[in-house]
């Protein structure tokens, strides 16, 4: 921003604003009031909020509430921001830790759109220096103080709206967009990769484990099939077919849910435009994606919808924790551990031990999951601070959702590419199966539980196999012993 300033006014008086800033007095006050983290609202949230303002201006124009030239200028300004126009850089600087309703950021967007729309109105003729020669895309002024301002941030850009209904609406738009376009595709790819590895490892029979102790045999492919199921049959089901609450927008409730100062058709029309413009689709009903919530007094007074959404994201993190830990354990060693699989060697593992290779991709996934679980706890804490008609801590909720979705999507993508895709089975798993003490379980139908337990104890004490001790301690013919200890039947007993 320029070192030069201009004077802006709001209901509290005058304030100095950078001369080339498109925002105004309320944004500048928020910059001064909240020097907390230095981290502004996520770009994806700003985009969602600008999309909402664009749809609002269009609907207010169509309802005859906003002059067409005002609405068209606001829409053009919004389109420029959505296209990352150079003038829009650094125009949304307000810290995440701000007013709990997000009013500061709502006004930041209102002020920027209003100023740029006023600039567009002031330069209706084509600007030779504009991209593609499009009219209205004028060069940004180094000092915006001389621009006439018929378009007002509150009266026109915020027409029929309140921070209390628009901010949560934009959080839900952001979350729905990121879940469908970012997290779901990488989870689907990861699940498909686990299924592919399941087929690749299907013939590898190894020792199963319960309580971290040896159990009956299992196919390595069956374990990977379980990994696929954790993603496909759990959180993916909710992410693909659920989240209907997330799609029910609180827009139209304005200040406290009553809808004061808004047209009754405003919110439904905006929801329809947002559904068209977002590119999101309803995979179940093939109907309009966004709709308006039936109970505004609930939707605006709590964080339940966002809390439920993040719970699904937390489930993804918990599932990935189990999967990453299992893979880490199975690759442990390679000589003094389990060593049943070999992970891709992506980097040296130690600054002091030459030749060491660590499961670093798994570890990065685990740290992401820990952060997401922590974010869920933070969002839960935020949800406890909603009072009367306002869901407080909205900016924090937006940040937590954005971070969790982003981290998980990035981690899953990297997990698939740099770990899962390159996993190889070693001979170690099959080699240990014959030595497994829990093979005694297969003898139970023939000799009973107690006799089988004694054989297992003797095998452990004498360091022999179950087969060897059973030959000595039972009267089972060799062919019957071979049939009972057939590994293929043990891992697929229903065949």
C-alpha cells in the first residue's frame, strides 16, 4: 500500500486510509483494532463472499431495488476480484481474530466492491490500457479520493443483507466448494489406489494382528481393502451424499433471523444464482445445490452446521491416522521390525545413521491429522460461545474449516503419490505365517479349544511350529492336518 493517505469517514468520524486502497474507514479501523495474527481471511472465503455479493447485486437489480447501472458496476467489480485482477491484491487484509460475527470482513468486501464500482462508473468509456480492451476496466488510480461515490458500501452492496446472515452463508459456500472440488477427489483417488494395491497384494498371506499380538492369518490385500473401506464407506459416503445442512444457507435472516430490511424473494433467488455459478451439483437429486434454511433462528444462532461438517472432516483425519500408523508399523525394521512391506525411499532418514530410511510421508500425514483433530476441538470450543441470536467466532470457524480441508487434501494427495503408489510387499510376511502360534485356532474344530491352547503354548516354549507340535501331540492324520492348516482356507473360510 502507498505511504500516502486519504481521509475517509464513517459513523465514528474520520480515519486516514492508504491513498490507493480500495477499502475505506471501517476496514482501516479493523486493521488497527486487530493486530493479532497477521493472517487475513482465507482467499477461498473472500471469493465465496464476493460471489455472494455479486449474486445479491444481480437479484436486487432484478427486484427493482438497485439501479441497473449500480448493480452492473458491482457485478463487474466482483468479476474482476474473482479473476484476480491486479488492483484487487492486498485489499482484504483484516485479521482472522476480529469481531465474532465477521462484520469487519463483510464491510471490507462491501467497501472494496463499492469503491471499484464507483471507479468503473466514473470511467464508462473504454480504457485503451484495459485487458482485451473491455470497457470499464480502467487503470487503478494511485489516489482514489477524487472518485465520485454514488454507490455506498451499506446502502447498495450490502442491500438486504447483514453480516449475521451473509458471513455464515459464505463460510458454507466456501466449505461446500472445497469439499467437493478439493477433498473429495483426492480421497476418491486414495481409495482407488488402496483397492489397486489390494488386488496387487491379494496372494500375499501374512500374520494378522489384534492387540498388537499375532492373530490368525490375513491377506495383505485384505488389509489394504480395509483401508479403502475406511475412506469409501465412512467419511466419503457423507462427503458425497451428505452435507445437506451445509447446503442450506442462512441468507435472508439478516440481523437476528427475522429477515428485517430484505425482500422475501431475495434469498431464494440468490441461492439459485449461487447454485448456477458455483458449479456444484447434487449427486443424489439432481436439483438446485443451494437452498435457504427453513429455520433462520437456529441457523444464525449457532455453529451446529459447521461443527457437523468438521466432524466429518475429523473422521477423515482419524481414519488416516489408523491407516498411516498401520503402514508405518508394517514397514518397520527392516530387519528388527515387522518388515512386511517396503515404502518408497524418498529421503535419507538420519543425520547420524547412514543408510536409514524413515516413513516420513506417513509421519507428515499423522501430523496433519493431529492438527485437524486439534482444529475440531477449537471449533467445538467456538461453538460453545454462541449467545442468543448470534453465532459468535464465525471468522475462526471459517479459518478452521479452510485449514482442515486444505491440509487433509494436500496430505492425501502426497500420501497417494509419494507413499502408497510405491509400496511393495516383502517375503517377510509369508515367511512368518508358518511360525505363527495362532494357527492353533484352525485346530479347534478338530481337537477343541483347550487342546489347541496347549499346543500353542508348547510351540512357543519349544520354538517349534504349530504343525510340528500337532503332529506330536494329536492323532490327526497328515492330510487332515494339512487341510486344517491350509492358509488359503484360513483367510477365505467361506469358500
